[in-house]
């Protein structure tokens, strides 16, 4: 009965937190979409009396409280770079859910406080690892597309397009994720931001040195003038060569990196395996003075 009660409590708490996070996320997406649609669908602002479903007051208060904290800004930046439509509050809720599910689940199954604690720590870092994985994957895809994107910008500018029209062409012709980012830049400019501010926002979402180089060139050209097409053409050649050299380096070092990963994680995996098979054997490391040494 005690085990069944613990399972029910864990499931109930995890379910409530999960449904709360889903509700907050869905309402926020609806609100943002409806606000943007007023300006982007017809090009003219509609009546301000359009009803908008707002987030619950509790979620708003938590978001406002977190907005004053430095760590919340860092969380928002990391989520933007991973292209996750979440607030800092929703990410923290997801972290709590993972800690409860991982730690509570292991404790119910194993009745082991040490393993439950380790699982809770793993649950705490799991959302961050997932965000980092999405960031790396998205950044790699973005950098691989950037050379062709700059070529498209150069050809568009030489054809007589403005910088903003060239970016709109990129948003229509290229694939994600780079098309999504340039589409956001175009939309932000249409909503009243300057091109420089919109480009800075894109650089905040995509932490790419190559993109920083391209944006710097565009800013300098808009301030002092010059042939932007030639500058971007030279930058495109540099980026393509860098991508080619990095690919060769990854191919030549693939076996060495795989061996390094294996050697690094083998002791950890072996320790966990021995603990699951024979706990008393591995616990000598933490219960015995010789093991401490």
C-alpha cells in the first residue's frame, strides 16, 4: 500500500505540473500568434478590441518576477537559440517535472535514496542538455546554409534589390533554420524595428561567428556606404573555405574523438553497472576509508 501511495503521489504531481506547463505554452503561443496576425496578415493594424486569451494571472506574476533576475534572461537567450517557444517559467516548470519524475520513479522502483538523488540530479540537467543539443544541431545547420545564403543575398543585391528585399528572398527560397531567422528579421522590420536592431536580435538567437561577420559588414555599409555585394562575396568565400576545412578536420579526427568519448564514459558506465549488480561491492568506495583514499 505504501508503494502504491508513493506511485500515485508521484504520478499526480508530475501530471499536474506537466498539464500546467502545456496550458501555459499553448496560451502563450495563441496570444503571440494573434498579436502578430493583426499586423502581418493585412498590413494594417486591426481594432485593439480584438479579444485575446491571456495567460493565467499566476503565470504572469511569475514571469514578471523572473524578468528582474539575470538567470532568467540567460534562460530566455538559450531557449531562443534552441528555437523553443518557451518562457523562463515554463522551462523551470519542465525542470521540476523532470526532477520529480526521475528521482521519484527511481525511488519507487529501487527504494534507494542514493540512486534517487542521482536520478534527480540527472533530471535537473536533462532539460539543459536537451536545449544544448538543439542549439548545436540548429547552429550547425545554420552555418552550413550561410554560405549559399550570402550568395543569394549578393545576387539579389546585384539585381537591384534592397537589403531588406534580399532578406525576404532568402526567407522564401532557403530552408529552415536560416529561412526562419531571416523571416523573423523581415517581420520585425515591418513591425517598426530598424534593420540593425532586427539583425542584432537574430545574432542573439544564433551565436555564429560567421553571421556576426556578415551583420557587421551590413551595418558598416549602411553607415559609410560602399559596395555591399563585393564585401559579402568575399565573406561568402571565407565561410565556404572555413566549412570545408572544418569538415576535413572532423573526418581526420573522428576515430580519435570516438576513442576519447569511450575512455571518458567507460568508468562512469562501469561504476553504475557494478552498483546495480552488486551494490555492496562498489559502496566500499564511499563507506570505507581505503575507498575514500
